[in-house]
C-alpha cells in the first residue's frame, strides 16, 4: 500500500476531527452577533453606568486587567493600562477618582509593560502585588508591596520588591496569588513572536488552529524577597490559556481557554500523604465569546460565581488593534454552579442571550451582566463585581466602565 493512501485518509480524519472540536467555537468567534448598543443586568445603563476617565491626563486608556485591593482604609480597584501604546502604567481608581501609583525603587532602566495583575493581603503587613511584565527582551513577574495611605503619606504607593525571571515564563498572561510567596500564572502560547524569523507565523498558527499547547504553572518562592523559587506545571494542554482565578474559599480554580471558547474548572485540594497541592479537572463550560480575564464575585466567602469578560467578535478586535476600526463588541457574563435545581437555560433578560450561541450544560448556568456592540463600551477584557459595584475594563477602550 502506498504511503499516500494512508496519509490522505488520516489527514482527512484529522481535519474532520478538528472541525468537529472547534467548528462552533470558531464560528462564534468570527461571526458578528446582533448585540445592543448597551445592556446592563442591573438596570438602565444611562442611570446605572458611567465611563470613568482620567480627564486631560488621558492615562486611563487601553486597560487590560484589574483586581480588587482590600486596603485597610477601604477597597480599591487596581488596573493595568497602556495609554496610547507609548507607555504602560499601573493606575488605581476609587470612588471614580483615578490616581497613578509610583513604582518606588523600581530599576530605572527596566522595561515595564504590565499585563496581568493581582494582589494578596497579609494581616499587619503591606499587601503584595504580582504583575506580569511583557518586557521587550523577556517576560518577567514583578513583585511589589502596596502601602495604603496614612497621615504621613496621603497617597498609596507601590514599593518594588523583586523581579522573577525563568525559562518557564514563555508567554505569561494572567496571574493569581494564593499567598505572598505563591501564585499561579498562565502561559498563553508555546510559540511566541519573539522567535526569530518565524515567530509571527507560528504564534498566529497556534491561535488560528486552536492548538492545545499552552499551560498554567505554579510558582513557589522560598521566602519573601528570596531569589530562590520553584516553578512546577499545574495544568497542561490548554487552547490559549488566558485568565486564571481562585474562588474565595480557595477550593476551586478556573482558567479561560480563549481559542477553545470555554472555561475549565478544577478542584484545588491537598494530598493527604504528600501534603502537596493539586488541581483536579472537574468540568468545562462553553462560553459565547473568546474569553479573556476571570474574577470571582467575592461578596460571600463560599461564592462560586465566576465573572468572565471577553470578545464576541475577534475580527473586530483585530481591526481595532491595527487602528482600522475604533471599537469592538463587549460581553461580560456570570457563571454560577447548579446546586439543587435543574439548570436554567434562559438568559432571557439580555437582548441577545448566551444560549443563542452555546448549549446549556448541567453543571452551571450563565447570565449576561453586560453587553454592547462597542458603541457604549469597547473590547471588554475584565469584569469585576464587588458588592453593588460592577467594573469593566476594555483592551482598547477609553476609560473603564463603572456600574452600580
């Protein structure tokens, strides 16, 4: 038998399997949904939501990630932004007032391009902030201590602690700490644009073909400020691992698969014999857009409500990135576990429901919190729900959205 007679059916079968596994997700990512100008589940957008901007300084633009900082005085929102693609800043907002945080002690010659950000509090000590830094030469994890305002220091400040670099940090994206010396970090691509000559091509191919080549690592630092740390693989074989989050009770871990258009849930447990922590896969929930960042609703300690923001029409996002369009659609959802009652399959209040695009699953329900065709707010990247406050950052948006 000729080799071609074997290769052709195998190739056909491979293409058929890829189309079956990725076809609907790819169709959703590439099809422009009939989204409204604006919709907010909490009520009238014109009365409930405002776009928070930074006035004439124009620093609150193109914000990718955000996290709640539980400061001793009162909670504040930390945001990473790229104003104008010319410089990257870490900014903070509280009560619709924006304030830039100085990076005290940070090396002047360092190349600072923040992406993912998260913070963890320590009783009686400054909070620890972890930031993914996409430098031009390599990607690092930057660690800071975050000091709250005081009578002697009226403004919060970021104090530089250390920089972590490691060969495993190939393409870090999102980060979530579990202590001041331990965190999880997603790596969204196996192949990056830094590879000489072919970097752009192989990175794009990995995304377009939804190759399951990305992963999540756990990093453990020997002690605060120590240069000694271990990197261990926590999860492998994910299609474009992006946002990561740990539930308020610490028992659930979630990671978004951008090109897989799904959220993967894991049980976070400790092995009784080895005392080592492990993540055990539990289930996946399909979502109606390419998901970006994740955050849990922290209103209750045992809350398992996951907030997911993402991009309903990937071509529009690419057009904005290339400066060929001004806006791209936004969509933010809440995923809740089904406890006792059968899953609801409605999302009926939203002008364009989740289940117009994906099938319901038995384990979770999905509800739309916010959606827009991009006119009201563009390119949603992160959704944060804290009490009655709801925030959305936009990858290519002016300001951030704040709804009450």
